[in-house]
C-alpha cells in the first residue's frame, strides 16, 4: 500500500506514533533523512513507477511536506542519512 503519512513519535519516552501530516506523493520504500530543523523523504515507489521526489517537513510544527526538489535518478529502497 502507498502511504502519505508523516508519523511523529518521541525519542525520549515509549509511546505510539501520531499521524501529524502528509508527504506530497503517496509512496512506499521511500528514504528518510534528517537535519537539525527539518525532516526529508526522498524517492520511493508509487505502485507504478519509481519516484524522484524530495519532500521537506518541519520537525517543530505539524504541517504537510513540500516538494523541494528532485533526485538525479528516480529510485526506491535506499538508506537514510542525518545531517
């Protein structure tokens, strides 16, 4: 199933995640990255093709992601990084 969910959960205590926002394209096998103020998702597969989408969302407010660019090659199943 393709999902557009951005889940939020605590790193400092145990508990369930909450659906707080959406990515721009529902997809699976996408990759997650993080920076100090924002999270990112990239790539993925929408059920018919690989995606080149780079989405950005705030870690301090609950708001939908925005498409901020494209990968050089559409791909899925890659690994995440932290900046």
